[in-house]
C-alpha cells in the first residue's frame, strides 16, 4: 500500500490509465456551455446539405473548440511520436551525454509528450484516436534529417496554432482554450527558433516563417494547409480531415 | 437540447452565474432580442455572446483597441531599446528605422560575433515593424494609435531617469544588453498571451496578435541561446544550458528561471500576476513554474512518465495580466512618466 510514486514499480499501477474522469472533469469545469452547445449543434443540424466529413479512412478532428483541441492533439501526437522515435536512432544515440543537442532533444521529447498527454486528458472521450505515424522518410541516423524534420515540425506547429486560434469559440470555455493554446504555442516557437539555429545559426526568424521584410509577423497556416504536410507523416487510416475547421 | 439545463449545470459549478448576468430575466430578454433568426444552429453563437457578456466583458474589461494600444506601447518600449542600442537615436514609429550607427553603438556591436549581431538586428527590424503594423492596424480599424513617446521617457538602466540604475551599462556591455533584451521579450510573450482573450471577438486581429506573440517567443529563445553561448560565440545554439538559469538559461523558461537575468529586478517577469476582476472565469496568471493546466496537476498525473520535474513547467508558458505587465514595464520608464 505504499503511496510513494514509483513509476513502473507496480505493474497494476503502471497499466492504469494516466487519467481518471474526475481529473478530466476539472478541466471541463468551465466548459459546460460548450459541451452543451456542441450537442445542440449536432442534434440541430439535420439539414440535407450538411457535408459528411468522414471521408473513408480519415480522422475527422471535428469543428469549433473541440475541433481545434483535437487538431492540436493530432499535431502533438505527431511531434511527440517523432521525438520518441528519434531516441532509438543512431544520431541521437551517438550524442555525448552532456552535449547541447542531446539536452535539447531530450527536453523537446519531454515537452511534446507532455503536450500530447495533456490534450488526451483534456479531451477525454471526445479525443480522436491515437494516430499511427509514418516516419519512413526520415533518416534517424542523419543529423541533417533529424534536425531538418524537427525544424519542419516545430515551425508547422507554430503556424498551425496561430492559424487555428480563430476557430476556437468565443464562449467562456473557448477563451480558456485560447489561453491554453497560447501557453503551448510560445513554447513551440521557442523550440522552433532553437532548432532553426541548430540547423543554421541565426535563422530563428527567417523569411520562410516570418514576414521579416514587411511586418514581422509569423506566417500562420490554415488547418487545410497544415494537414497537407502533416498527412505525409501519417499512415493511411490516420490521415487528418480538418474540413470542420472553417 | 435544453438551454435551461445548461444554465443550471453552470450554476452548479458557478453558483454566481446568474449574478454575473444583469439578471436572469435580462438574459432571456437578450435572447428574445435575437428574434426569429434564433434557429437551432445559431443558438450556440447567441449563447456564446451571452456568456461572453456575463463572464468576459464587464464594463472595465479592455476593448480590442485597448489591447492593441497596450501592445503598441510594449512594442514602442522594445523598439526604442533596440534602436538605442544598435542604430539610430532611439526614435520609433516613423517608417523605416534609422541605420546610423554611433560610436558608442559601434562599441556595443563589436562585442557580438557577426552572427549574433545580425540576430539582434533582425529582432530590431521585427520590433520596429511590429510598431508600424500595430499603428496601421489600429488606424485601419477606426481607432487612434497611441503616439510614440519621447525617447527621454525611457531609462533602460532601470534608474528611473538617472541613467545609473541596476542595468547601468545596458548600452555598453553585451551581457547587460542581452539580459535586458531577454527580460523585455519574455515579458512581451506573457503580455500577448494575457491579451488574447480580449481579441477573440475579432478573428483577424486575434490572428495577427498571435502571429506577433510567436515571433516574440522566437526572439526570446534566440536571446536566451545567445546568453547561454556568450555574445562572441558563433555557434551559441551548440552550448548546453548550465546549472544557473539566470546566467546560462535554456531557450525556454524553466521553473521561474531563478528569477531571470537579474533576479532582484526581473523576478516579477517570471512570477504570478494578480487577475483583474474582469478576467474571464477560469483564466489565471500563475508563476512560470506552474505545472497545473486546465485543473490537472500534470507533474503528479503524469508521474509514471518519469520525466524531470522541470519539464512540466517548461512545456507551458504562462500569461500575465495588464496591471502586472505595466508594473514590469515601468522599470524602464522615468519617474513621473505616464506612458504606461
């Protein structure tokens, strides 16, 4: 009956879901209006012209606040999956124990897994399934490939969060989600800047991600632009459909 | 679907919900006011508007223009800082920033490697562009942008006008310059995050603000990288963070970063903010070492991951409310300045 948290020490404890419904409930304490409103929207929209968004074999993230949360969850799954996979690759394994790159890739792995698990908990039964990534195009023995992919994912994440903020509802729950998304996106931007600097020192705000020549704004991307890229890293049956985020 | 049921559900979690509305009767009057357009499909939006009114926007909550003008003030602060340090006489807001480099600016610039100097110039460009962008955006939306303050309103040594404050040497020492720069950018990131809820009603403005927010975070990251690697290091990103986050920080905020670059003065940048009364329910302003998100303590809930404790705070940045940001920003204005 030891209460000392000893990860992995007790198999039953280890196998338990990370979250309990009670903990989830606290997240949705302020979300009552949204949950109800979504239910209304679904039951109220029986028009014939409503598109059936579930294209065969695709994962539909949904619409409005829950759609954005699931969209974010999908991207965090991709990022977390990538940083998990690279730990088995020879590039990562060859890094010195005290090297900056190892420290950085470790931190990014921690952060992205935490993001993924946070969304999984927050969404509870509303969450999309666990996605199956396809990292076959990544050479995990190559620094260029590993860091180049990290850069692509981090930049994509920032552009995606920035582009999706507008689809979050403006009810109280939505405002809370907006702040949560803001808490995550700035960490993604910090990641992106550092990874870009590792690839090419001083490239943290270059013109492919920031319109530095005119207004200094991040180049955000719409959900459909983002999934065009994201889906190339997802297996059939896990590719994303974001048609509800409009 | 039962609207009354939703209200009563909210009432269970927030017993004061009806007091937040003008009165229960008023709510339904508003609802009726939407008239025949109120179909099942639009009801959620109508409800959103009502709840916004109840929770989000009391009379003292900032308007979209208030938030944009406050953001503009912060951009004036940042742009003036980089202009004074790197080129020009500090003046901001008149189109392209001056490229004239003084002798003292040359002394500061020469303390950085070319890569790092160029990085700083990119940040300077961005901040001046942010000023121009916000001024144009406010004007375009029918508002009046706050005028650029006189450069003499600022004292970046933190001396309140005597130019001999705790950051004396800010424009002659690379280390002090980077310390102040990191402090300003980390503050900006937290400030934009805190302002976002008040921009949610205007999608284009919200997106633009988010697109500035992430750029400020990129700046903060690069400045932290440079502080870690040192101003003359052309490969600063290859330097591992040290044990003291004040002098050798990670590129993201870890815990409260030991109070930041100069803990005696910069600790509030990483501390908690006091939520103004108009803050939408559920939004809080914890210190940067917060590990509870959406009501879930991630460190304990995810203990089985066996991750370092710091990772749970690093994975999330935190917002700051306007009053706290004002207090921090006033570190760099002179006594008697009413700019912030």
